[in-house]
């Protein structure tokens, strides 16, 4: 999230950009069944005179909770060190395509 904010606003106290840093909100994201607290950065759009939230935070917040079946597959795969099965289960559960997955992760699972 910080990288996204830095790209829009520049370094702290940098002037001349379309956006300014505008504090943080206390937020949370869901990791399996647990809510994890995070600081949600806000930015101010000077041209439209309104605050905006991080697109990255919005996307993290919108990830659906995996089904019990997926959780069982992941646990089984990890316990049996079948990382390829874990990778497939996670990809299918959140709707990612293979092209969006890091090459490093794929290589490590082989």
C-alpha cells in the first residue's frame, strides 16, 4: 500500500502532485477466518477536492473468505509437503490466473 501512496503523492512532504497524504484510518483485512488490523492510508485528491482510499487496500479488503474445502486442501497439501496442490487450491479459490502468479512461487513449489 505504501508503494501505491508513494507513487501518487511522492515522498513525504513533496509538493506539486495531484494527491497529498491525508492521514490513516484504522482498518482490517481478513486472513482466513481472522481479521488482521492494518493502517489504511488515505490520500487527498486536490483536483476533485475529496479523499480517496488505497486501491490496494480496497482490493485486499474485498478478497472473499476461502471455503472450508479449500482450507482443508491447503492444510492437507502443507502437511504432506505437496506444495503444487496448495498452489492450485489457492489459485482456484481466489480466481487468479496462472499468469498473475509469481514465477518464483511456482518454481519453489516444483
